[in-house]
C-alpha cells in the first residue's frame, strides 16, 4: 500500500490522533497487507442479521452424530468405542492421494497443477457436550500430542500439513462434537507461501525471525496481551482483522509443533484452556472460531533452512457485539481491504479482564 501524499490527505488534522476515535490503517508484516481500523463504527446501531446462539444442550452421546463412539459414518464404517482422541480418514476428502495430473495448457492464463494429499478428522474427546475449554489439562495435552504425531507422520512426505479447527455452526461445523481436521498437501497453500516469503524477508532485513521479534515486543508493551505464561503468550495482533482475533506464540524460536518439549506442551495446554475459557466467557456462549497452526514446511523441505519460521496459531472468531451479532467480511472487505470495528487494544483489554473460570462451571450468585 502506498502512503498518501500531503495533497491526498483529506483536510487538516483536528485535535490529536486517538486510535479508538480516528480511522487509520495498520500494516500486517506477516501477510504484507493493510487493515482499516474504524473503531468509531461501534457506535452505530445494529439493525442487520442476528444469529441463532450456539446450541448449549448438546447430548453427550447421540449415535446419529457420526463423530460419536459407536456411530455409523456415511461410508458404513462404525467408530470404535474410543476413550481419548480418535483419528480417521475424512469420508468426503477435499484432497486424495491418487488424483491424476491435469491436462497441460499452453496459455499462461489457464494454468493448473496437481493437487494431491490426504484429509483426516481428529476427535478430541468421546463426549459431544465438551469443548476444549471444558476439557482437563491432561485431555488437552493428549490433543497436542496427537497433533504433533500427525505432523510428523504426514510431514514425512507432504510439504504442508494444515491442522485446523472450525468450532460452531457459524464457522461451518456440521457436527457438534469436539474435533478438528488435518489436511496434508503436495503443494504449499497460498497462506503458507505468503508467510514463508514475509518471514524470510524479515530475517534477511533485520537478522531476527519476524514473530520472535514481535512476541518480544508485545511481551514488553502488554497493551495487546491477553494471557501469558513462561513459554507462551497470546495477543490480539496489532494488525488483527477479526474483532477478537488472537495470535498464539512461543517465547523461544520453534519451527514446528513436533519440536515442542514436554514442558512446553504442558504450558501450551494451560494457555489454550485459559484463552478459550475467556473466549466463552466474553458473551457466555460456546464461542465460535476457526483456528489453525502454521509452522515451517515439511516433506522435501525438512532438510532445508527454516530459521526464518516461527511456529504460531491463528484464532479467527467472528462474533463482534454479542453472541448473536457477527462481523461480516463483505463489500469493502472483499473488494478493497480488510476493515475492523474496534481497535485490537480494546479487544485485548476486554478479553484480558475476563475471568479464567468457565461460566458453565463457576458458581452463580444467589438470585
């Protein structure tokens, strides 16, 4: 984005700049793009779409739910009576390992390339009425260990392994059961290519990994800090797009999930539970989001220098004003650039102030 000249700026400044009052743009060095921050828009009355709140009374076991132990899935397979995590091949995969090569084309405007891979589903727990913030630390640690195991298994041959969770019907989750997906591909997806380029460029220019330097600065400034412990910190990033978007970062340089030590996995389980409890407590609802891990490429790139990479997790929740009012990425966001309606500092302050005891388990005050 090019900076505006003096003549292009709209009139003289009135008073001093206040981020919470005056629109401005912020640069995202990880994506090499900009976001428009317009916090004053939170004052406008909302007369748009109101969402149905997430379902709270989910049955613990419903055999019509294909993710439950003992349920029959669409392909006729019966799930085992699992008691911990459970991984299986997606019955409707977006990527398959044996897809044929597309036909060659001699025009640069009509290019295609092979897309092969595998798609897996990973259940976190046998109970459908649990989510990660309501699981024990030991149960969350088991999820982390399985993530790392899958990253090693699939990363042995595939250059990219994408672990992601879509939580809630608002984010397209069709089955109310604690689970995620793991897709491995024979190509680097767009976001991975972009982050590989920007992190490499930052290291070349500044001599330190981008997200390692960023974590150190946010730990010092604290204005966008949500939770932290000895090994991890969670911030609403300076360049956040979604209202309560967060970035989970290790304090030391780590390129891939499987490189975490035992103690770092324990502390990761703790900080995930703390963050996700705050999310649920914000509007006292099972907070919807899409999240995913990004780390250095694998497969044929396992032996390559990955010193510019830093492991991190993105959390993208859509809720804005309440459990029923979400942020829509339409119009200007689709045709021009991302725009947000409250500052990252305001979002972090709200999350930081929330209790770390889940609203469903803390005692209610007597009426």
